[in-house]
């Protein structure tokens, strides 16, 4: 009976397949396929219309920003009067000896362009700090041809957020969304003024490619940064900075800030500041003209590999290991310890150091936060009352760089008291793994790495770039300075 049923099923399956093939080749099949094609076309049109509606909804609130700056430039000039002050370097002195003219320094105005978005009818505009930094005059252009002079309400260099204000009426506004709910693969559009004001209010589309990216973009100028970027393949170019990244509901989920490129133009990677971080920054700038941050007061590095998981008895490769404390650290005062691994803030786990920084950035001095750590393999909750960030430094959390291949961990050397003003800044070694390549080469905690091969190291960014550039060489020369003097050590980076 079982065998007969199986045979009957196979027979009916075969007959069904033959019948379907006949229908496909017949007029019935064509009509069926045609119906599918029509439905596909309608779906595509609906999808396209979604982008059209978002563009109509958001673009009126997007502004083009013109930032006029005064800069000093060197130009050829005729010999100037003795009372005028000039500064010449060695090349200028040499050139001056050959010709009767000399170099003059003159002030000129340069015009920069960027983008922004109006977030309420009172005229507050979000943009990037680097768009308006050092500008003596800021002009804002709306899509309906209105033109305003903007006032800077406040800036936050650590997140690259700036808040402007214009005096207008009946201003179009855009709605702020929730960047905590975004997903990789979600469709987004970017709006702004790429490359030239002739291209203002340009709309491009793409998807969210990744979240939680750290670029070390701002750390070229600041030691302590908060970076937790959204990555998108929507085309972003110079001039798009400060414009919105928008979901298909027409809500702003990020402020476009940076591109990754070898040419200076779009090569497939754009980055935006999550809007939930921007909301906190904008609220402080609007109320205080500056950002008032609560600080945990710890140095940390992210958990990087299985070796870290095993050493700190973790069940997942996520967390931030505390490597040290600045003076008057609230975290140290309330019970955090070096080698504690922070795994959650207020009960919310995180996967990246940028997420931890973002959550703390939304807290105020005096707020109590529950810091969950793993200590000696045991989970522990510690309540920390956040301190206030010094205005002159503004650290939320310091950062370090680890090179597992050779077994060292470094941080910025400036401010450690280990360097003199006339010496290259370098990075200081703060950890050496036992029996590692660095340990065997006698690199010690406190050593200053000031040069790798031909690359001078003046920041963590320089150090990271050097490691990346020379990673395929068999032997790489590290230039090291310590209390005993100067040393050159050849280390094998390639594995």
C-alpha cells in the first residue's frame, strides 16, 4: 500500500510538470507570465514612488551652506617697507636673495560649501562642525531661493555636530527619526550640495552598508572623540557634509559627515552621524551653547579576539576592557577597576566601543548609570555617578590601539609626561603580552614609538596607518625612545 501510494504521487507529479510546461508554451502560459510582468512593473513603480515622495518631503528642509573664511596666503610681492612685519623660512630667504621680489603674506577670503537641514520652525539648522569652522560669515540658501545669514549657536568638535540659527518665517522642517532601529540593508537617501552649489539639493539613494564604524577622522585634531558612524553606499561627496541621511518614511536617521576615498570624491563609502547622538548634542547646544557631558572616566580598548575572550572569561567577543583611569575618575571612585570588562550600560549590552561612547554621551553630570562588568569571570553591576567633562579637554573615554600580531597596546603619548616639546610626539606602549614578538624584542611598557620605517608617528592615526602600510613586510623597523635612550628594533609583522 505504501509503495503504491508513492508510485501514484510520482505519476501525478510528472503529469503536473508536463501540464505546466505546455501551459508555459501556450497562450495561457503567456497570459500568466504577462500578468506576472505587469504586477512586477507595478511593484517597481510603487518602490520608485516611495523615493519620489521622500524626496518631496525632505528636500525643502535641506539647505545649502556657504561659509566664508579669511586665510593667509603667500604671494609674490615687491620689496615692502621696513616697518611691515614678515616671516620668511629658509627657502624664502634663498629665493629672496636671487630675485628683487619677496614673498608676502596676504589675507584672502575663500568660500566653502556644505549642507544642512532645518529641524524646527524657529530656524534651527543641523550641520557639521567642519562645514562652518572658522567661518566669518555663513550664508544659508533654501530651495525656494530664500537667503539668510546664519548665527552659530554652538559646535561640538568631538562629534562633528554644529547647530545654526536663521531668522525666517514659514520655514520647512524635517522629522528626526530613531537611529537605534536602523538595519543593515535598509534603503536610505542622502540629500545635499555635492561638489558645487550648481548641484544643490541633489538626491542619491543606497542602503545602510554597516553601522558602528569608527574612522579616527576627528582624532587627527582631538585626542578624545566619539565616533559611531552609519556607513552607506548612497553617493556622498564633498559638499554633502551636514546634509541628512533619510529612511523611506522620510525621517532623518543620520547627518552625512565623511567619505572614504583615495581620490577625494565618492568611491562607494559614505558615513553619517547617528541621529540619536545628534539629538542629544543639539539639545545641549541649543540650551547651553556647548555640550555638557557626563564622564565615566576610564581608558579602554575593545575585546578583539578569542584570546581576549578566554583571558577575561567572556561568553561573547564584545566588551571594553578598562586599561586605566585619569585623575579624579568617577568610575574609579565608585569601584571600577583596571581589567574590568564593561559589557553593558544600564542593562543594555553593546558590541562596539562607539556604542558605549554614544550611550555615555547622552548622559549628564550627576546622572547615575549602572555599569555591568565582568571581573574575574563573574558578572557585577556597579553604579557610577558621572562626573563633568572639563571644557578644555572634553574626554568621554580615551582610546587605545592594540596590535595582536606582535603583542603590544599603545595610546597617545602627549600628556603622559614622557615627551619633550622638541621631540616627535609618538605613541606610548601601555601593555606588552608575555612571550609575544614584542616581549622577545625587549619592548617595554613606557617605551615611546616615534617612527615606523619612514613614517613619523605623531598620533594614533599615524600608528594605525603605519601598521597597515607595512604589515606585509618581513621585517619592520620600529624607532623607540625610553629613559635609557634611543633604539631601533626590527619586528616581524607579517604572519
